């Protein structure tokens, strides 16, 4: 049985809302993901493949993804 934490890590990126400043629309236009914003945090949720692509996109734009 897969570890739920590992699955969650491969299907979402959690960042402070400010980290997506100016990038949110680009992310939603380029990738098949959903962005939820709550209490100063954004969760980008998508398939493992899309999350990898979003992570690379964010890294190219100077956003650190752990």
C-alpha cells in the first residue's frame, strides 16, 4: 500500500500565496492544475506529471519548491 504522504507530495505543491505573484495566470494557462488559496497559502494540485512540470516552471522563475 502506498504511503499517503508520498502520494500527496507528488500531486501538490504548497507555497505562500506571495510566491505566485504574477505567475498564477501563467500556471493556470499552461498546466492542467487547480490552485486553492487559503490563509496566505496556495496549494497547486494536479497529476504527478503536471506537478513536476509546474515545479520546473516555478524553479525557472526563481520560486523555491521543496
